């Protein structure tokens, strides 16, 4: 007869190992569950929103933007007022000057009003006043291959020149930009009155021009300049 004791001992040892494995599986499953719940909570949309929300809103005042403001050596108040709440320098609002339309209505130069409104009023005034004398606001202006050049000031430059040397611009906006920048350059060199702007007509010297024509040019430019700025 076979002794059953060794078989029973072996069977008991097998059950003990299975029980241990089962317990380990339970522990592992529990750990995985806890970790999963933690990850779900950590990456939840609500928590992301909380994480991205600053502790408190930063207020940008004159002391933050301009530390020298207190002792009167900082930025001008006008520049400070151009800062938005998030500290970005805002673009100044462009206002339509009603006098531009009043004067240019019905003339070819009327198309330039939006671009003129974006220029400094001094520059825009001379653009309009000189254009009246040089082309009657676009009625008598150079063309190239039958195309409008938007050059109402008799401006001669290197860009897309006509046979006569006048710049032929691609658009009203480009014309106001290029010629306006030239006028601005002259103003920075103290050419800042209609009498001084006669260099636009004469160049470096008016000695070869009729004195009465020169005087009439100055008077007419001054007249239109004053109409805009009165």
C-alpha cells in the first residue's frame, strides 16, 4: 500500500504557493488601481486650469513699466497711456480728418485719404499742399505705359522711373509712404515752412527760376497748408 502522506504534503505546499501568488496579484492590482486614480486626478482638466491660473493678477502701473516715473525722468504720460492692461503697447487709433475729404473730394488724390490719415498731420499737410501745386491733386500726373503712377508731387526717384525720371508707384499707399518719408526727412533737417519747402520746386537753388513763379508756389502751398491746419 502507497503512503499518501508525501502526496498530501506536496498538495498542501502547492495550495500554499497558489495562495501566496493570489495575494501578490491582489496587492499588485490594488497598487495599479491607486496609481491609476492618482494619474486621472493629476491630469484632470479642472486641475490643469487651476495649475495654469496665476496666484494673483499682476497690475502693471507706471512704477512697474517705468521705474524712473517717480523722479520725473521716466516715460511721458502719453506713452504710458498707450499701454494696455497686459502691458502691450497699443497702436494709436487713426482718426479720419474731415478736411482731407472736403478738399480732395472728386480728385484722383481722394484715393490716398486713408494713407494720409495715418501720417503725421504736418507731413500730410505738405503732401496735400504740394500735390495741389504739382499736379492739381492728380489731374496732371505722369503715366507709364498708360498706367497711373500715383505720383502727384513730381517726385523723381530710382523706383520704377518713367522716361522723364519720375517714380511710378504701384499704389496710392506706396506713393504716400515713399513721398511722405521724404517730406519727413526734410522736416527733420529744418525744412519746415512753405518758404523752405521751395527746395521741392527749385532743388538746391532757385536762381534759374522766375522769381514770381517761385513766390506764387510758396504762397499757394502756404495757403493750402493753412486751410488744413486752421
